[in-house]
């Protein structure tokens, strides 16, 4: 995949805000100044097995840790699961956080912290700074396809400068598009044949096991074997990458993006993956899009908390007391 040589500055929200990033294993928090400078950081484990209330309590604790002086005027959270930013509800989730589906994320966190809260899915929030950088170059028309390939396959779609959320916050779940490489394979969502089961890290590892009959512990083991010339490992990786590229190419034809961004942990295994994805994407593109190539994310480790903070300027705020 091509990489950009310049990274835009983070920018700011015009107010002091807290950004939270909730994953299945870790909570990250940061306090941002009005100009976007990071004033404080904090991380802690996610008490995922203790239930939704414990997770909300931990999130509130992380916010208090970065803003003990109560400087912030609002809080934004990028959260795992399907999140509807309008209602503030987690509408669907995997079992990485048991009982997370149905959680009143916006109102529950607002009650615990006293801040107005904006919330969204973690991948859409992470894509937010990418969209802001794009629309700065293409005012009023920046369109973006963003995919995060890791333990699962998540995504975000923005058209003409506007992030799409869709019914129940489902827009952008690219991992649940059908693809021929996954035909007949059961997906975690309950359906079959979805991209995630062949293209995610666990999906690639599982495909290697199907090809060889040999158990494998993780994606990195498959990548190491591919580097040594193991044909089955090469096939498993390139199959997942090709499936992702084809799906992105088809979506590009439908949506006409100015930029396609491929992030997450899986692309970091190296050029075998990236080259196969890029070739598959290019092969799908209609002539006006032939110059489109997958790009690496512009932002680094702060992307999710930065995007979470920015939600406070673009999405509805859920206020303390809404649950009472």
C-alpha cells in the first residue's frame, strides 16, 4: 500500500474535551486543549468480563484520571460494538464485552461523569480525523472509504464530507459484506460467507489451518511461515488480502471515494498482504477511479482518542440526567 509522506496536524475542537477509546482489552483516555494539544493521557484495562456497568464505571474513572481539575466541557467516546450516536445506545456487540449490547452508552457515561457525551463506533471515530484532513483538501466533497482489518473487519464510509451512520449505527460494517472467498464459512454475526471470516487476523489463521490441517496460534505465525516460503501461508494471506481488495474496489465503484484507507493490525504484516490487496482493488475499479490506491492511515496511536474528542463537535450530545 502507498504511504503518505506528510501527516496533518491534529487540529482542535475549540474547547477542552476528553476523548475515550474503548476496546475489548484496554481503555485509553486523553485530555485535549482547544488547539488539539494533548494535556494528559491515561490507560487502564477494560473490565470486560465484569459486565456493562463495570465498563461504564471504568470509563468514568479514566475520564476523571485525565481531567481531575474538571477543565473539559464535553466528552467523546469511541466504543467497540455497533453504536447509534443519535440514541447513544450500543445496538449490537460481540461477546468480547458480555452484555454490552443494549447499553445506554451516552446517557450512562454522562450520568457517571457529569459531562455531555458524544459517542460513536470506534472505527468511525478513528476515521474522523482522516475525513477532516481529506475535506480540508476537498472542501464540501471529500469522500472516504476506511477499513480497519484486525481481530475483526470494521469500516467507515463518508460521502461528500459527511460520515454515514445509517439505521441503528450500522453504516460502515464492511466486514459483513459477502465475498466468494468466504462462501459457506460461518460468521460471528450468525450469517455465512462474510468478508470478516476470511480476511481478519483470526480468519487468515483459520484458513491456513483449513489448508494444512495444522493448528496455528496467531496471524504472525502464518506471516513468519509465509516469509520462509510456506505456500499455504502465502495462500492464506493473499486470499484474505484479495478478498478485502475486491470488496473495497466494488464499494469504490459504488461510492466514488477520493481516498481509500486501510488500517488495523493485519496490514502491518508486510508487503505480501498490501500488494495483494492493492492489486485486487485496482482490478475492480472503473476507468475514472484507476488512479485510486489504498493508503495507510495518516494518524498514529492517538487517532481513536482524537477522533473521539472530535465527536463532540459533530454528533448529538447526551446530557446527565437523561436516565432519571
